């Protein structure tokens, strides 16, 4: 994390304004963010192609999580730090889906309902030509 607090060559308004969506770094970060959503969805322990199943009392519950690529919003801003001149902010919605059944075979059949909705914000810095 960069701890420089001086600003050379730009105004405070320039520092806080987001980059234009056509700017190459905004496009680069948008691609990075979409890849990150795909990575998250592939790494969840409960996915539509790899459901989690657990017994809760007399019932069985099948579940999975999904980061919604359609909800993805990205923003890139300039910083005052020479070593990390830009930050990228990605926001998306993560949902947990569940289906109940009376036996292990019926729970995965659905229908699935959203039981939890989380709003996620992740912040990355642009350092040595990479988002980290």
C-alpha cells in the first residue's frame, strides 16, 4: 500500500475522477474483473455443476453459490501514488441458492431459491502493469 500524500502535476479533482470507460486501463480492468468473476464461480465449493448436500433435521438441503457476472460494475481511478498509479474497484452480487427435499435424491432436483444475497466490493491496485 502506498502512503504518499503529496500530489504533483494534477489537481485533486483529477485524482478523484474515474477514468473514461474507453480508456485502455478501464478496458483492461473490465477484462480482469470478468475473469475474476469466472474464477470465483469455478472455485466455489458449491456450484451448479457440483452441488453441496447436507441434512438439516429431517430435511435435505442442496445448495450452490454464484457470483453474478451481469451485476458486475467496474471503476478505475487515478491515485497519488507513483508505484500504484491507479486503483480498480469491482462490485458484484453473490447469491446463494438452496433447494429442499425429503431425501438426498430429491433435494438437488429443485426448484432452487435465492436464500442469501451479498453485495461484494473488491479493490485492486495497478502495479507493474498488472492488477493485484
